[in-house]
C-alpha cells in the first residue's frame, strides 16, 4: 500500500537571470538563474503539484530535506533523497541517473557541482518503506522538467524563507571592521582589491572628479516582495542588471547608500540586511570563481577569509592560507580565540602553524 502511494518529490534549483526555452534542449554548462534577491529557485513536484521555494545556497541538504518534509507533512527521517544527474546517452533523450544524498554529512546546496548547470541540481525524495528498491528509477516515470517562467514568478512574489538564519546569527562576530574594510576595498577594485585601478570606468572616474568615492561596483535595487527591496551588486564595466519584471526595474543607488550597505552585510536582521548579504555573497562567489587567484586574496584579512569561506571555496579560503604560508603570530592567536575559534579547524591550524 505504501509503495503504491510512494511520494515523489522533485527539486530543481535554478537562477532566474537566464530563462531556458522549453522547446530546446538546454546546454549542459550554463549559469543557473537566480531570483532578483540572489536566492535559488527551488521547485518541488509532489505528486504532480509544484511547490516553489527560494532558498540560500548556504542551505544544507539536511535543511532542504527538512523544508520538503515540512511542506508535505512528514518527518524528515521517513524520507530518502537522491540527486538526479543528467547523463550523456546517444539513444535516450534527456537521460539521467540517481545518486543517494547523505544529508547527515552537512553538505550545503552550493557544494554540488551541478549548481553550475541549468538543469539542476535536481533531487527526488520518497518515503522509506520496507523492501523498497535501492534506486527510485523503478518508480520514477517522469523526466527532468525545466523550471518555467511561472515558477520563477512564484518565487519572486511568494514568501522566500531563509533556512540559515541561525548560522547568520552565529556568524555576526566574523563581520569585524577589518572584514568591512575588505568589502570596501573589493567594491573599489573588484579585480585586484587594495591595489589602484589601472583603468577606471567612466562612472568611477566621474565620481572621483566630483569628489565622491570612485566605486567600481554599483549597488542596484528593485522593488521586492513584502515591501523589502531586492539588491544586486554589479561591476560598472558589465552594465546594468537585467530585470525579469519591466514594471519593477533595477535602479542604481548612490555611493552613500552603498556605504550603508557595507555596514549591513552580515547582519541577520532586518530582512533588507539579509538580502544585501545574499546579494554580496552571490557577487563575491562569481568574482572569486572567474577572476581571483592567490594574489587577490593575499592582502585580505583573516576575518574576511573566514566570513566568506564558502564563497571563496577551499581554493582561496582561510585554510588555504593556513596551509600555504607562515602567518603572523597575532593572526594565529586571533584564530584560536573567540569568536573565530569555533569556525576554524584547530587541528589543521596546529599542524601548519604550530601548536599554541
């Protein structure tokens, strides 16, 4: 009976700045669209009913399963979840396979390589029953449906839960004045923080001529759900962000507002501060992945590397510095004390920087 009523959940995360054409097979490697607030659109198909959420990349697979379970009124430990991966098959259109997700490992959504693909990541979840098959393939009769414009609109207009609020509150101590000075330096020169800009953009040059701060990154704002605006950080060289809603266009904010935004990044409340934080994290993640190397993070303080470790990835985060170079004694001491100690692998710190 339970097997006959097996519940199938499909979760597809996409970014909303690129809209797929449902008549065409999408490319295998494309940036995933986001909502205008920088969150990922999550479509949950439950027995043919589509549930739309907008979640932070920081949400873990455990939190994702908890959210899905709450939506369908089941205990999380009664469900199992699989990652659905598109595969190349010359004989089957839109072929895919299943990989079991160990939610107890604490991997966050951005930890999957499929986050860079237009199709996913995609998940299937189902109730745990006796004598169930190892893979859901035997029960799965659908394909990998693309996210529609209606799904994205629902994510834009509906409630957008933040699953990682508790971690935001715990991380407040990482956003020190040194962290905010690093953010300021990045907005002045995103390609090479703390260094002079070799060729200022026209907008930055005009700001400097007017006696204003010559930011090379602008803060854009658009009307958002519930009266809280949406935010987006964009390099001046790339132009204005695209808006999915012509009635709610993006508008660039002044340098004064940008300075106020720097002060809000990392704060768990109000909602506007969380949205500014999400927007900067998305901007930094793309910047680090496409333009940064060891030279760009070298002048940045340990406070910043710790606060934005997920966006920098293990290639550039704090532990990469810990393993790669002798650090100042004051820096090591700070990493062994509150509030940093709880977020640092103390065993690696001792291995590469010496015991306390």
